[in-house]
C-alpha cells in the first residue's frame, strides 16, 4: 500500500507510515517485534556464555543475563496490545472513546493544531480539548474515538519536551488525524511525541472509515494524545483520572430533552 499524502507541507519520516492492521491484532504490537528481538538475542547469548564458563566471568554474565531479561520483559510489556471494548450499554454514536491509556492531564478550551486546521479549511474556533499522558508503563497503542472518515493526516516536526508540559501541544513533534463524523462535524486526534518518545506511527490512511475504538497507531516510549471534541460533547471524566484506550468513555453528547 502506498503512503498517503500528508496535508502539512512538512514531510513525515517513512517510519510514520505503519503497516495497516489486517485481521486480528497480535497481543504484542508488530512495531515492537524488532526491539524485543534486539533485547532477546543478547539475553540468550549472555545466558549461553554464562553456562559455558565459570568463576567471576560466569557471575558477570549471569548478572548481565538477568538485566537483559528484565529489559526484554519490559519491552514485551510496553508493546502489549490487549483487546478492549467500551461497555455494551454505551451509545457510541454519542460518545468519545478514549484514544490512549494513561492519565487525563488537562481539560480546557483550545484551538486544534494550525497545520491540521489549515489542511481541512476548518474555522479554527476553540473547542474542548482533553489530553491524556502516557508513561512508559502504559499501553501505547492508540484508538479511534469516533466512527468517522479520516479526512486528513498532518505531521509536524518539532521538539521533544516532556509531553505532560503545556507547551508540548504547540512545540513538540506531533501527528494530527482529522476525523469527519457522519453529522459533518470534525474531531482532531493529535499524537504528541515526548521526552523519550521519538517515533509516532500512524496505521491508517486518508479516506479510510474507522470504527469507535479501532486501533489506528501508536507512539513509542512515553507520550501524549490530545482529543479536540466536536461541539456539543461534554467531558465524562475528570483531570487526574486514569483512563484506558478503547474502553473508557472520555465525553458524551447529551440527548436533546
């Protein structure tokens, strides 16, 4: 599959375009397989070396094996991709499904990223923004908050400040996905790189229709996702609350009385 055109004049790195999901997702994200293998190979080699030697060298190799084994387990844990679904009682046509695991660090009124706004000709009016910070122990696979069509993707090269900082939304490297909902409204979902995270991956393409809670990408090693809600949605969680991608309802649109 060819890479989609990024709306922003800035060119996204080739690593941004992840292979689209086909069929059932593995329990460990494919993007982590190489990293896990890089930890596993020296772990096996150090363990084998420890078994073939004795004395201080063997002790050193066993210690090294233990350290590398812990790093391997951490990598597997980091790239885990559990199945998630919102409660069956939720009306997903009026809900925003959480796009990321972590903690809600901000709920405010803000303008979506200018590159994404310009790409779709949006008014750029402030809207409710909900920010979820992911630490290195959270699941880092991101989910779609609404059913809709990917109208545009926009990539912005930037800095790598701590993603929990306010300035991260404006200054950090980011990727925006603009979703066009069935009622014509838009939602902006923004993946933001952090202090350690240096790679954003998007696994969808412009024109693709997504379901609520569907996997669409991931960010490697600690980061943040900002969701800019369409008009009429009200937060269903509070600042500081722990949330889960594809499961927690971040916001709801009240029914007309």
